């Protein structure tokens, strides 16, 4: 039996770009709050909503 070469699993570049935008926005929120710890998840979720909301809005505008 021949061995199959495994296919590497990599995130799609747009997904990686979106994740980086979320990461940057979450850090901005952290800094705006005075760098107080304890709200990393909240910052991430807010940033995710903002970034994904703007990404979806752009996609909807582009498809119109």
C-alpha cells in the first residue's frame, strides 16, 4: 500500500487577517480601559462583534 502525503491544514488568509483585526481591536479596548486586567474575554467578544459586523456589512455592500 502506498503512503499518502498528508495535506497541511492552514487557515485561509482572510480568516487569519480577520483574527488579527480582532486581536488588534481587543488590545485597543484593553488600552482604552487603562490596561486593567480581567476582561480579556469581554474585550475579545466586543472586538469580534465589531470586526465581523463590519466585515459582513462590507460583504453585503459589495454584493449589492
